[in-house]
């Protein structure tokens, strides 16, 4: 059966994730809602997946595909570190994922990924389901991404403190929640620095207060 690109794009409807870098950190944020058509299937989905203690990725698309890819890159990073006695770079992780996605482009994994982390400095990459890879300072995926990007375009600065940056990421997803019915139910935010990963969850009631 041939791949139906138009039909598959519907898989990306139903989330908002954002990512950007500051001078000291990579910031990733995502909402908590999962949808199945017009049904709210879950209000507690974790859309930011830890890869290592210095890298994570956001997911938009099919959960099963994203989980498989996250498990694969996590094990590759662990194997690389064991074999080479040094950590796999963020670019290396992104390249491995891009190679997998490109190799299956005729029957693709229906995901769009943001992978970020801190090796020698903050790094951020955006990958689509055909294996395209771009290094970014700021990006967003999912159905609410146009709204979230509007907030980031206005207020993003690379010299922000970590607290300011985490607040901006949460605000970008909050505005998407206000305008996109497939985005909702709170925001997970993480900051990845040279010292590790800092996590925060902001419930919907707090966002709207």
C-alpha cells in the first residue's frame, strides 16, 4: 500500500512543543494533552523524553513510533559511551536519528522531533519524519506551533537567565493552549545545563490564573 503523505500529516495534529537555546542552557517545553480525532485521549502525556543525563527530545506524532526511536537512541548513546569512553555529542544523536528516519522514508515513522542537550555547549536540532535535520536556536512543532512561535519571535533572547527562559517556554505553550484545541492540560518544561537536567511542571489552573 503506497504511503499517503496527506493522510499521515494528520498524525501531527494535537500537540505543541518548543525548544530554544540560551547562553547557559537548552530549554524544552510541551503540553500534556493527547488527542484521538476529537477525543481527548489523555491529559497526562509526557512529551519530553530523557535520552541521557545531558540530552532530551520532544515528540509530536505517533506515540509508538516516538517511543521506539527514543529507546533506540538511548541505547546507542549508552553503547557509544561504553565503547569509546566518552559521551555521544548532541549532533551525533541527531544524526543517528536522521539516518534512521531517512532510511524508512517510504514507510516513515510518523514523528517530528526536537532533540537538545548540552555537550560542550547548548545545542538544538529539529528533525522531520523524512530525516531532514536542521540546527536551530529556536523552534516549535505540532498543531499549536504557529502560535507558540509568535510568542518566541517576540520575546526570545539568547542572554536570558534559566528562570526567564523556562517561563518564556511555558508562556509560549500557554498561548498555544488558548488558541489550539488539541493542545492543553498543563506544560512540562526542562532546562538542560552543564550541571544536568532541571524539570518543572505547570498545571493548567496555574497557567490560566
